[in-house]
C-alpha cells in the first residue's frame, strides 16, 4: 500500500503527512524533556546544597560539544538546501559531515563520562550527578538515534534520490527537524548543567 | 528546479551562515558570563535569556518556523501550554522555598 501525502500537500492540514508527523513527535519530545527539566528544578530548590556545574563538570569539553552540535545543525540544513539546489554530491558531503560531528560529540561525551566514573563520581554520588547523567544520557541516546537515521539516509536510503527526488528531499527536511531539536535541547542543557 | 527557486535557496544559505555566526558569538558570551560569577538568580536569568535567543534562532531559521503552516503553530502553541503547566505547577508547590533561597 502506498503511503499517502508524502510529496503532495494534504488539503486539510496544508502539510505533507511526514512533516505533520515529525512535529507531533517533537511535541511529545518537548514534554519528555520538560518532565526532566521540571524534575531538575524541583530537586535543585528542594536541596540544602547544590554545586556549581563548573566545579564538578568539564566546561571546555562541553563548550566544544556545543560548537560541534551547532555546526552540525548548519551542515544538516545545508544538506537539505543542497538537494533543493539539485546538488546531490554536496548533499552527501554535508550529511556526511553532520554524521561525523555527531560521532565526535559522542566521543567527547564518552571521555567526560569516563573521567567521572574513574573517580567514582557516578550518578549514585549525588543528586546533581544523578540528574546530570539522566539528562545528558537521554540526550546522547537522541544523538545515537539521529546518527542511525542520518546514516541510513546517507547510505542505502539515498537511492530514493534517483527514483523520487522530492520525497527524498522531504525526508531530509524531516530528519533535519529532529536533528535541530536535539541541538536545541543541548543549547538549554549546557548552561543549566555546566554553568549555573 | 527553476532558477528562481534556486536563487531563493541561495538567499536562505546566506541567512543560515549569519545565524551560525550569531550562535557561535552567543555561545562564547554564555561561557564568558559564567566566569563573572554573578549571584545565582542573576546568572540563571542571564543564561536562560541567552539560551532562549539561541533556541529561537535555531527554531526560526534552521527549523523554518519563521514561515510555516498554521497547523504547525497550533501544535506548538498547545505544546507550549502543556510545557508551561508541567514546569510551573510543580514549581508552585515550592514557591516558599524558592523565595527563601533566592
């Protein structure tokens, strides 16, 4: 059975089904992270003492990761723009860089986690580290999800460009919306956990 | 793709790089402000203000929310209401502690 409204606009919503679908998914993601942000605030105001993030965490590493994610958002949107300009090789280059930057983010995160765990500063150590590992861990899972989807679209999924170019461009736009959301969450997590 | 549409995307690309530059500057400002060691309540307000500007830039330009269909805005408006409820209702139960603390 063919999936309806992948390319043509659905008259009642004014959107393709995929685009509306991803926005509804992102709305549910906002609520998922909101629950954790809310928990963070409650834990912080309810505690007798709370460390400054910069005393416990590695700010330079996290700052580099912020730069990496913002750069990957630009390369992601450039991948979509390249398809819009009919330039498939540029698309592949930009999406490839996006994936590599996502992997670099995870590698840096791994070193950060390893540094904590080696000194016995795991999530069991304090409420602050518990919420830190929970929120950054959930965020890292989203990065892994993005790498899997973008990896598919860079590799085997890219065959669609030759048969259904408009549908493929829409797929990249939708994958991009998810990726920018992951970047957006980090923009709030970074100051909240590391700098305050 | 016609030449007009391609020109249109080229303009978008320029905007993307301007937004990228702004985001980088704001990241430096965010880190820089943290070294000023401001009182906690001021630091929270400043950090949230900068993060909100950065988040808005990503949402408006990279996620194209500056020119999106009405249906998306309705979905997001509903989400914003539930987001506020989820954040503010639990917070209201601790207002006394927050006032004491900050």
